[in-house]
C-alpha cells in the first residue's frame, strides 16, 4: 500500500478536462518536489511533470501540475484518445528514505 | 538522443540471483545518477535504489536491503542491478531510469529503459 493516494480510475470524454489527485503527507509531498509520469499500455513510464509544475521539452501544455500542502494534482485539458494511460505521481519520502510512487490512476477517454 | 538499452528477459528459479544491465548513450554518463525501479504485473512502480555514477556510492530501498546490488562499468557506460534470493513475488518488469544531475536536491526519472522482464518460477 502506497503512502501516496491516487484514485484508481477516472474517465472523461474527448475534449474535456480531468484532474488527477495525489495525496500524501509532510514526510513526502509536503516537503519535496512532485513528478508525474504517463505510462501508455505496454510501455515504460514517461516523465510528464517535474518539480511540481515544470514540463520537459516535448510535453504539450495541455498537461499541467500543481501542489498545495500535502497534495498534488495533474490537470489534462483537451483530452484525446491517445491520453488513455496510467498516470503515476512520485516524490521523495524522508521518513521511509525512498522515492514513493502513487498506486496509479487509469484514465479512460470515452 | 539519450537512450537506455536494457538486457533481455530472464527466467530464474526461487533462491537464485539475476543480473540486469542497462547501457546508456547520448549523454555524459557520469553527469547523472542512475536508478532502478520495478513494476509487478498490475501494480504501480516501486523504487529499488540509486547509484552516483561519479563516486559509485549507492542507496537502496529498505525493502530490498541485503538483496539488491547496483554497480557500474564507467568505460562501458553500463549500470547493473543484481537481485538475489529471488522469490516468486519478485516476478516483475525491471526498469533502469536516469536520475537527476549529480548533486541535485530533487529526484526524477528521465528517460526510462524499455524494461527487462524477470520471471521467477520453479
């Protein structure tokens, strides 16, 4: 069981916006940067967001991240069928001395 | 471009060890950390450990202490992860992933290798 809590699944229609949440504590999200990873079916994860809200080059601005207190969120606007994937949040946990991952959220674009 | 190429799938018996390699190219090998992450079927990723490619120093997740060893061959730009005393629940995809620049005070994984499937079965 992960120390970072994400909804197991979410769904939305093409063109809509979805917000995926990631809840933690002061030992992880509250005092460390959060990253988000996209994992398309059958592939390795890919970095989407780092340092809470920065996008690597090549990541569309439809993807944005935010953090407040001990929670983080990933917003995806203008949903496309190609966005169907698992999304994982991750951050350092100072109490456990590990990089903690959330359990992952499976996004379905109906 | 930055690439991480991992070794092929492995099948091992319970109690045995497995060693997975990860060859990096397209960047200065010693300028970044390298990390290992595993993902069991239907589960989220699980961080295993990290190596400082300048000093060779390592840090491992408590869950794997005593069973995992991460090493490097700098001239070959290759990192290795060896997992011993294998159990059936070690069956998973094992990924190497480049970490941040050496000395950074944050963590990230970018890019990831394509993964090496390790199956533990008698």
